[in-house]
C-alpha cells in the first residue's frame, strides 16, 4: 500500500487539498469547498472546475470513491465521496514528505519566525 | 438571493471545455456547486459574487482544457512529464497556464485592460460594420443566376463633335424590337424592362406601388424560375412580389385572383420568389409588355420617340462580351438609320456595359471609399494607441521582467506570457467589437439615405434596410481584432524579451531607457492620421453648411406636398384641370391651411420636364444650339402661395384658361439669358414641345424670381411656367402651407380627396423641408460619419500624447528632481515637459497636413463651394490638434513641476 502511495507523490495541490478537506467524512463537492475554506481559514479556495476535474482523476486513481449519502446528509441528491485506504496512505505519505522538507527548511533558517511548527 | 441566470448560463458554457464523458458525469454537480457557492458570495456582496463568478468561469475553462490533455494527479513538472503528455497536450496545458497568468496580470491593471479593449473594440467594430455594408453594396454578387454573364444593352447618345463617351439613355419599344429581332447575337436572350408606378384597387384601400413592365424573356435573362406557373404572362396577367402577396392574401395562394391595375382588371398569374424585387430593386408587380396599351398608354408601344425602356441580355455559351459590344454597334447604327432623329449634333449608338459594372453608382462608390478609408485610418490610430499603451505597460514591468530573466526564465517564455496578455485583450476586444459592429450596422442602415445605396439609373438591388450583419462578418471582425491587436503589440513584446537584465535592474522601476522613442513616434503618427481625418471632416462640414444655406428662392416653411393621379377613363379624368381646381378650392377652406397650390412635381424635387427653346422674341436658335429650359405646370396662386416674387408683368389669373390666348411666365435667369435686351413682356417664346393648348408658342406675361430646382451644384437654370388649365394633366402634386405641423393635415386632405374621387389614392406625402434634408442626405451622412471618426481619432491621439508625456515625466523624475535641486524653477520643468509633447505632436501635424493635401483630392467631387485645399479647414484642424495635444501634455507636465527635489534625492 505504502509503495503504491509513494508512486503518486508529489501530489498536485488540488489533490492534496481534496484529501485534506474530506478527512474522515463523506462529503459532496460543495461541502468539500466549504470544509477546505474553513480548514485554511479562507486563505485558499477550491473552485468547482478544478475540484471536479480533481475528483474525477482521484476516483480513477482510487484515492477516493463514491459512497452513499450519510444518514445526516443535507442533500441526498448529490454525489458523496470518501477517502479510500489508498487515499489515506497517500495523504500520510505526502504529509510526511512535506514535513521532512519543512524540517530541512527550518534547519536552514528559511522559515519565517513565528510560523507554527506542525510537528510540535 | 440565488445565482443569476446569466452567471449560471455562462458557467454552463465554460463547462464545455471539459470532455463530454466528464461533463455528462459531473456537469450537473459542478453547476450545482457553482450555484451554491455563487449564491453564498452574492449574499455577502454583489462584488464578491461577480469576482467569484469570473474566477470560477476561468477556473472551469482551465481545468476543462487541462483534463482534456493532462490526465495525471501528480505535480505538473514531476518526473513523468515527458512520458505522460504528448506534444499537443503539453502545448494546451502551457497555453492554459500562460492565459491564466495573463489573466492575473490584467486583473491587477483593470484600467489598462478596459482601455485597450474599448479602443480596439471600437476600432474594429466601426470597420466591421462599414466593410459589411461595403461588401453588400459593391462586392456581393447580384441576386441573380450567374450575374457576371449579364450585360446591359444601351441605346446611347453620342455627340458627333466630341470624343466624350456616349451617354446611355433609354429605348423606345419600336427601337428595342430591332434589337430583339437581331439574329445571331452573342446574347442567348435579351429583355426590356421599365419601372412604372401603378395604382392597385380591388383589394382593400387603393394603393400606389412600383411595377416593372417586362418583355417575355425577362425572367429567363435573370436566370430565375419565373414563377409557379412557369409560362409566359398573357396580356391580362400580372406577377406579384412575395411581399405583396403576403400583405394582400396572407398565406393563401393568390394565383387566379383578380385585382385592378390602373383601373384595368388583371389576373394574378403567380408569385415571385421571396426577396425578388426585380432589376430596379423596388418592384411589387410585373406587367407583361403586351398589357401596356391596356394599362399604361394605348400608343406607347408604337411611339418610336418615347424612350422609356432599358435592355439587358445574358451572354450565351461561347458568346463573349467583345462580340456583343461589336454587335450592339451595328444594332445602334440600324436604329439610328431606321428612325427619324432631329438632333444633328448627336447620333444614336448601341453600347454594352457589364452588368456588374453598371450597378455600381460612381458617386456612391467614391463616398463609400472615402468613408471606409476613414474607418481604416481610425483602426490604424486605435492600433497605434494600443501599441503606445502596451509599450508603456511593458516598460512599467521592465524590472519584473528583468527579475524573471535573472531567475532563469527563458526569453521565449517572457514573450509568451506577454503574447498571452495581448491575445486575451484582443480576443475580448474582438468579441465586444462584434457587438459594436452589429449595433453600428443598424445605425448605418438608419443613418444612410436610401438613395445612397442606389446603383446607376434604374439598376438597384441593395435595399439598405436588408443589410444583415451575419456570421461571416462577425467572424471577420473577430479575426480583425485578434490579428490587429497581436500585430501592433509584437514590437513592444520583442523589445521586452530582449531586455538587458543588468541595465534594467540598475534603472530600477523607471521603465525604458532615455533613448527610447517608440512611444513618441507612434504618437506623432497618430496625430498625423487624426489631422488627416479632422481636415476631411472639416471640409465636409464646411461643404454641408454651405449646402444648407443655399437659397432655394421660395419659402419652404410648413409646406406639405402630396400627389395623386386621376385614373384613365374615369369621370374625373375627362377634365383634370377642373378636378384639380375643385380639389384645391376645398383644401383652401380646411382649418389650419394657409394656402394651397399645385405643380406637376414637388418643389426641390425636379422639373416637370425640360425642353429646348427654339425662339425667344426675334432671336432664333439653330439645331444643336438651342438653350435648355425647365417646364412647370402651375395654377394661378402658385407664386403667391410659395412666396416666389413677381419681378415684372403679371401672374396668371383666374381668367386665364383653355379658351384664352396661351401665356407663359419665365424666371429671371430665362429672362436674362433669352432676352439680353431686357425687353421680355409680351414677347413670344417657342419651345421644343407643344405646351399651351397644343401651341408651342405663347406670349410672356411676367417674370418671377429664380427658384432652384436642380442640385445646388448645378445651379439655377432657365425655367418657364405654364398654367395647368392650358396644359391639363392627370398627375399632380398639391402643395399646402400649414399653420402648424404640415403632416397633421394629411388625414383632412385624404378625406377631401375621398369625397371627390374615392378610387384615387393620395401618395408620397412629404414636407418640403424633408425633401431638402433628403437632398443633403448623402453629404450629411458622410459628414456625420467623418466627424464621428475625426472626433474619435482626436480623442485617441490625445490619450496617447497624455500617456507618452506622463511616461516621460515618470521616467525622468529623478533628473528633474536633480535639476530643481540645482536651481531650476518649476515653470522651467513644466515647460520642458510641455515642449516634449508639443514637439512630437507638431511633427505629426506637419506630416498630417501633407497627407491631407494629397488624400483630400479624392474628395474633391463631394465638396460644394469648398476646395480640397481650403485654408480654413486646414488651419483650424491643425490648431485644434495642437491645442488638444497641448492640453493632453499639460496634465502630466504639471506633475513634473510638483516633483519634490529633496525627496527625489533621498530616494537616490
């Protein structure tokens, strides 16, 4: 699984964003947009065109798959997605890769003072 | 507040960038997601909604194209780049990325983007509309089968003593028969036609409309399937236009129905194809030649001296135009020898003209040429303006470009990003330009007088109201914008991509080097072109104001003219003069009528007819020297009613009539030319045709002031007035002076005529002022267009002057600060900046004056009482341009004077 996940690295930002937005929940596209915006505190936006082009590719790559709407779904007519095991492994591998890079950047004093340390 | 239909529609359109497979699977989801997110933003603020819609739209196009050509989920530029994507895919993704960066840059400079788009859209829009009109009038083939094989076969008049080309006139029917019966002609078929106004009754209200009288081969010559019946028209038949059939009978087939043409019953044989209006472009009915004696005149077909027909032929297989022309020469000779011809100074000759040549009115061609050239110059200015703006835009980014180059960006890549910016601007301008062109096309149709679109005499197909701005014109306009935009931005792009990194970094953000004169050169070019246009417009304005001030010799205020024709054989037509007098009598008693009189034509329109003077007093003229004179049939109140002064003698009175001795009144010009001794009254005047009660001679009883009946350029000619009771006719024009709005009288006049003759329609109601305005129509339409172009050109060149001086001031701010620190006064620095703008603008003006001197010669024949080198138009235009340039330079120059030396030096 880990080898398969590492094959896909480095991930393009939209793929990474979708995986982060979904987390452990099942969501439809608009919910993903909102979740992503909330998680990045509005600093980044996923626009519908990029979002669905990414979703399509991720479904093909089996990083996410379509699922039934959850019991508390606001709109049952929409398509819902959740992260697959491969997706979970991939996001973990990508996060690890990025943390490694961040550590190097910190060691070289290239990260501005005041930035929070994710590993802390 | 939910998402708007427009935003949702645009988004759906953007989704077309995705492959169909993805669209069918995710399209609805994407649209729903867009709608939800858009609504949320709109609820925050309208601006946020618009911003989001624009970003989402662009994102959809980019993601869609990316999906089509790039399937991976890894970072672009990852290790699989070369393997996964083919050359085409790479290209599309790169183009998408370039366009995206261009979009981001332009979004940060909205003023620049909007100005460039507006300037280019306006330039191409105007050109798109005009070239469309030009194409329809002059370039598109006539709506007949193989129009290049059609030949106008003219009977022409050749002056035997001069080498002037023969002047085409019309055939009489007996003369045409010689042509029609000639065997072995290179033309496979020939036909004759003439336009006639007819009165239609028997279906609703009587109506007057245009018909073509045609010989049996007319439809075969034009290569049209004649009509549903397919057979030749018989003497009691008539063919009608599709439009007339619709208005009279709706959707039912009118074949076999009857109506009366000029009071004679005719059967409708069929309906012409939709849009077909004959060679005259205005016919609603086609009458066979054989029906002329029944409908128009019993003797017209036998009269060899009545020239009223035009002839057209179709070249047969193997026949050539040259053969036909030679054959026409021999036909002309036979016609000349076969009939009596009284004028020894001329002879009749047969000539042939290519039909495509004949349809082009030389005056209209020249005017359209001038207007199109002016539109082309406006486009050139727009492009130069765009180049100036783009040059400044690139210069301001010099430092950024240098940084990119220093960081390893390829020069090619820099050029590509700039090119993407131009492409984005030019294609947007193209799309808006198509809208501008469409609107301008409609404006052209409204502003352009009908007469302007006419071909030469009796040959006309293009109805300006039918001008369509179709898909080909839209595509051409779009391409014009894209190509012109890219072409003119190429030079700044090439320069930018050759930026010297070290120099640019040293110069900081101060744009291009001191030696860079691209901007000023472009400005000078713009000023030169703007001056040419301003001078052209100035000449036309001067000409128009002179035309409008021409004294017509009578008081045209509040005059209404209407026409009617008494039907042949009707009771009224037995004594038309009495009928006209009776009708005028009733009109004079109507409320709101000041006076009412009659003539055979409307004032300002034309003469009733012209003839030659044989004898005036004791003076006689031999053949070939007889002076031309215009003839007018009037009633006794005519001069008083129109305010034409009686200079000597007396006017006609109620006592003058058919039983009293024949009398005439001449105008001042006739009195002076024909009677140089000054003794006019009581003298006999003999003219070429019988006028008064069958006499060709009558005594002159009075002299009246000159009235201008021809165009102002032709001037006043000798005129003779004849009392209508001494030369009665069935046609007449009634001229009424109203107390208030003349057209308000029309219903009253119709009611009065209906009482006397219910079958006679009252037609062609116009105010005399509108006839005058129509005469100025061509000149005023051209003037308006040129003036609009000139104003646009001045505005564009002024913005360029402003932009270039502002850029110069920005660039030399440091130098100016140092100079001021060393003691230079603010006024000196302002003067220096002003001088910079003025020197380049003046240089452009000098070139513009020279250009105008050569180019305005082509306008000579369009001008009235103004020469193409009119000093006032030249100097006023030059002064205007220089003043505007001065003003445009002043704003940035003033800023130069406000430079703070201390701050500038600190910045160093």
